[in-house]
C-alpha cells in the first residue's frame, strides 16, 4: 500500500474514527485502525466490537492495499505534523511496518495484518429512513444528559428511540432516564421509520454520534434492525450494536395530575441555582425551593461551610410549597430549555415534578425531588 | 480539686492517690501503682479490650474460664481471637484453625457471635462517650479518646478518669481493657500495647524520642511489610536512625511517606481524635466447609452476608456508594469485583442485588472457598437510597426491609428471613466473620 494525502483530510477522518478505539485493550488488534487504499480514496475503520466507525477521504493511491496500525499513535503523529503538509503512508516490503512520511519527518509504525481486523457484521436492516442532522442532534442533546451510568441497570445506559401515534401524528421519540430524572424529546417521525422496533442506543454510540452531527445541514441515513443500527453521514458510517434489554415503561413515570404551575425566567433561575449551589461542594447536595407569593426562594445549607439563599420572581398561584432538588439536575434541565421561560408542574414535595419549555412542546423533563 | 504529685501517682486498684514513693498502695497494698512525671498533663488515650471476643465468652460461660478458648469458625476457618491461656500455648489470631488445634489440642473452640460482641462493644463505647464526646472508634473493641478540657467536668485529670473507667469496666462489665495515655494518637496506641492485658502505660512528651529510638521501624504507623523491607534495604531498621535523618532527604526518597516517617520518628503526630473518622469500608465474609461453585449455593450465603453488612451500616448511621464482591478460589486466588452505584445505599436489598450481579459473571464452574461482600466509599446516609422514577418496586422493598429490621430488633435475627436464606441452616449463615 502506498498513498499520499493532505494532512488536514487525514486528520479530520482520523479524528472521527480514532475516538472509538479504547485506550486500554486486551486484544491488540482493537488498538489499531484499519487503513484501506483503493481507487482514489483512503478508508479508515476503527472498532471496539460494539461500535464501528468508517470514513473515507480522497487520496492519491499509488499502490492499493490495506493494513492496520495503532490508532492513537497515528492520530497523535498526524496531529503534530505541520498544517498544510502532505502525508505519505507506505507499507514496507515485509508488510510488518508502515512508514509515515511528511516533509523531513518520518515514522515507522508496526502493523498487524488486515485480515485479523474484526468486522462488525451488520446483517440486514429492517428499516431505513433519512433525517436532518439538526433533528437528530436535537433529540440527542435534549436527552443525553439523563442517560444512566449505573451498570446494574444496563438497559438505562442509552437513549430509547421508538415511534408512536400522538394526536393522529406519528412521532419519533427519544427517552433517557437514570431513575432520578427523565428526559423525553420527540419530532415528526421521518418517512420509513413507521413500524420500527423500540431500540436502546448505547451511551458511547450516542456521544460519538453527537460529535458527528455537529456538521449542520447534512442528511443522515439511518438503517436499523432490532440488534444493530447504522448512521451514514456523508463519508462517515457509524455502525453500532444496540443494548439488548427492555426499556422500562416510562409513560407511567410521567405525572399527569400535577396541578401546581410555576412559571419562571429560565435564565435568572438557572443562574440563581448555580450561585446558591456554590456553597455545597459535595456532590448531590439539595437546593431547597420555597415557592409562593410570586417568588421562589432558593436555599442551600452546607453544615460544613455555611448557607446561601436567593429570591427569584415567579408566576405561581397555587398553595405555597417547599421542595428540594439536586442542584446539578436542575441546572442540566434548565440548560436544555431554549425558550425564555421554564414551566414546572408540581404535586407535592415527594412526587415527581414535570418541567417543560412553554415554547417547545416537543421536549419534556421529569425530576425526582430530594429530601430537604 | 486536689491533685497529688504525679511522681507519687495513684493506685489502679483502689484509685487512692499516693503520697510517698512506696512500691505498694498506701491504702490497699496493691503493687499496681501508676506514676509518671507527666501523668496529669496527658489527655490522649487509646483503649483496647483484652482478647475481646474470648473475654466476652469467658465471662458468659464460667465453665471455660480456666481453659484455653479460641474464637473462630468451622474446620477450615481461622482464629479470630484467642484468650491469653491459648496465646501462651502459641495460638495467634488469623492462624488456621487446624494449626491452632495442633498447638493447643485441648482448646475450647467457640463460633463467634458477632451480634453479642457488637452489643457489648457498643455498651463500652457508650461508657467512653460519657467521658468525652471525642471518641474515635477504631474497631468494635478499640477507640481513641481525647480528654482535653474535661478536667473541670470530671473533677479529675484524664489519667484518673481513665483509671475509674477501667475499674468500672472490670467491676460492672466483667471485662478488662488496656489503656495507653500520651499526648498524641500514635504514642497512645503504642502505649496501650506495651503491657497487655490489664495494662495502663504512659508515654510522656519528654521521653518520646528516647522511647522510640530503639524500636523497629515497623512500629511506625503506616509502615507495613513492604515499606519495612524497603527501609531495611536502605539500611534503616530502627526508628532512632530516622531521628537523625534530614526531612528533605526522607521526602525525596519516600515522598509523602517520608514526611510521616520524619514526624512520627520524633513523636510528632498532628492527627486529631475524630469522632466522625471515616471508616473506609464495611464488609463480611465467610469460608465454606466445602468449596462451592453453583450460583444456587452461593447466592444464599451472599444474601446473609449482605444483610449483615446492611445491619452494620444501619447501626453506624452510614451508607456507601461502592459494592465490593470478594471471592477466593479453591486454589487460593483472590478475585475482587467493584461496582459503583449512582447513590449511596445501606439496604441489604441493593447490596445483595449488586453483589449477585457481579457474582453471576464469576460463576463459571470455578470452585470457591470463600465469599465476601462489602460496601466502601462510606458517608452519611442522608442521601442514601433515594426514591427512583423507574424502579417503583425499590421503595416497596425498602419499606419491607425496614419492617424486617424492626421485627428482628424485637424478636431476634432469625425472626424474619427472605426465601434466599430460609431453611438453609448454616449454609446461608456465615460460619466465620472477619473484617
């Protein structure tokens, strides 16, 4: 294999694929990126056996061929090469090493045979549809923060995507929860998604995907079965296994009878939460909201360092209520709200609270209160 | 308040203050006199019960009082405590039971009754707390006390308050303790070890460096086998050698530990007696009579151990965020598996569920001789086991567990059981316990 290409193209593609590679691997080939030179392009592929990212970039191929080299090493080398330079990748005669040559720099990396590189066999997909990258990005951003990291409940370690009828319209809905909070976002279901199985996309796949959809205005092709999903974004293809589990019936978690409505300026509320929570260094400290008389009084008490309090004007007409929330969770939710106001629907100090953006009917958040 | 001359001291048996330099108590004739130049100025104590488990058993079973007693479990268990008679015959704690019985064939072996020891230990701790709020428990039968500033309250200096305490434990609880009195925790701990059992040793500020000089470096708090070996390789075996060394050199060579070596070698220990001192973890484990490999056999034991750990967390007002599963294979290989939880827990239900999940991955036909479960990353229970949006059954199970706790407190440990341990006899019940 001998191929020459622009450093910037190589870097951009490597940046997309190398992140999939775990830093520590017990299987050596999983530390490597597969390089395949063919026609007028260089294809790169990396995998962790659950997730695979492939990207092709244009290159001048002098001699077609393929090999694998350590992914992070190659990425670090290319990253440090001067901007605007050209890079030549050349597999040596013996096939055991690959040279990286750019200007006066040259590196030699050990190769592992291309034949050993694992293939994430995708099988056949039952559904295929296209959507705007902005829409996909929106669904991910509004729900990702609520994904659980708890291994015991592995079925919560991802975002649950499914379609459902709502008001005579078919919606594509994304839900994530860690048991303390729940985030739900939806959009009009893209054509072709109807009848798709409910799937749980793992956290790592979600975060890789999120970086890829940063390029706006591209169409994403989604192909899925009940065990695998594939996203094609321009020259990047991401294929992932899905979490093999059943997502809990989240509908019954979303309260329907909460009748105490609180409307509050999103920004001043978020800033107030951030300010008063400064006093609590400890993770998971509660901020107490005393709601009533047209205002919310936020209080944080930290027996070790002191206390903080702040008042924020609010629209509220129901009976006064005191309720506590994890400060971080409140911030996570308020930062998702795009409009100027946040709407809280409360029942009592011990029941789940519903938070939404009056300007965005497609997103909904549920927070479990804390004892204060 | 009348305090006598510290050089004359007081009698540890009748607590009478002495006037002269006689070798026996001027009142009762006992030779157990306590004298020390700094006796009435020192306020940091370390109190350690003598052969605690064995002493409790001897107290409760007068028929074994004069016989060697070993507390430990099962034919494959190890010694957890040996009474002083057994110790003279060469029995040591952590010794395999068969070896202990070789050394001392006529020993009475008693299975540990942890609940009883915990109860007795708690009573002793309560009595300590009556002396000062600054009681830092080290283990079930051991604690540091800071009696600084209690002199007016008790109408006597710490040494005499401790003398009274020791007497009250002996006469009212029929148990003996050893006391170390000094000006810092490190030396108080060393002192309590000097003349066990029924000891009362004092190390003053003036004599600290001389006292330490000829002691082996292994006696420094924090110096384990590995570091001792490393120090030996560097030619350092006695604490005295460290006393002459430069702080910078020691820190360059042993980093953070170097500073500790430097200070402790000089008898400088700034650690406070901290009643809320963080315990690192709470765990329970058991060795089987026969190796087990099936999940069906291991799960009931795990359940029983989880309940034990949970009971201790609840008793200590603690909760932990990391569940640790420990296994030892038939060929003595240890396997430890950790899992961090999203929230701290103190519930047997969650500890067991997490442990079981970890255990399932290890059950592959391997034969195990030991299983243990623990909770680490301990903290206050305020934020433990919050209500969960998804797992609505969790709140119910937590309530059920609370009800079981109440019943057990009223009617005993076996009043209510889960199906896991019910009818399993000793299977589900650990035979031995070590923390």
